[in-house]
C-alpha cells in the first residue's frame, strides 16, 4: 500500500515540479509577463465608471451605425429607381 501512495505522490509532484522549474528557468532568462505561474506583480485595474462610460460610447456608436444603415436603405426604395 505504501508503494501505491508514493507512486500517486510522484505522479502529482513531477508535473508540478516541472512547471515550477520551467517558470524559474524562464524568469532567469529574462522573460517577463509570459511566465506559466501567476506573477507577483500588480494587475491592471479599471474602475466601474470607466467601464460604464465605454459601454455608453459603444451603444451610441451602434445607434449611429444603425441610423446610417437605415438612411442607405431608404435610397433603395422603388420610387428612387423609377426616377433614375
């Protein structure tokens, strides 16, 4: 039974140790921001108001695009083709 427990421990520890060793090797070679394990640096944060303002601007842009598309469709009316 002891051999089974040790083999399971080995099966779990080897991949974890390999990832950790690769992470250390990449850090020593100068890699920044692309490491496999989470870094200790700060995360980029955005405020709630910034998210709301960007969503409102995107909604206005969509509304303007829809209005423009509707104006283009009006030029495809039947009487416009008859007049031409």
